[in-house]
C-alpha cells in the first residue's frame, strides 16, 4: 500500500486471516472503505490513528469483532455509514466540544448489531 498513497477506494472482502492495516498506511486519501467478512481485522482506534481520514463512504459488515465503539470524530466528511452484523459493537461516539459534527452525513444504516446501546447526543 505504500506504493499508492493516492488510493481512494479500498474493498476488503473475505480476508478471514487479516488482523490489521499495514503500519504507516497511506489511508488518508481514502474516500471509500468497504470491509466485509473480516472478523479478525482490528478497526483503527484513536490511539492508533496517524492521519485524519477523508472517508465519505464507510461500510463494515460481518467484520471487526474487536470493534466495540466507533468514534465518529475520525470521519468528519462521512456521507454514508453502513454497519451490519457487528455483534460486539456497543456504541457510536462523538466527543463533546468537537468543532465539527457529521453535517455531511446523508445516509445511515445500522442493522443486526444486537449489543448497540449508545448513539451520540443530538441524534
């Protein structure tokens, strides 16, 4: 991935052994990230984040079993968010006092996430 820092679309499907994104990844240019059936993949967390993402489309399905909360402040340009069959996901979060919000968000789909109990204030 280091050879293509302008990568804008990334689809990761049925990579059952994949555990993490490469270190020093050039994911800051991504516009679309689609992850499906990658249960062992650890989703990026704020502590591991090196770049602000310009993602516009994020889809996570039947993947990222370690994903318990999704910090939405990662993705301030997000237009479409789809999460399904993420059994351990408990919350979506947006820290208070953040200068921007999800004003770009046009579509939100969350389904088959039985442990989801928390959604950011303000809807």
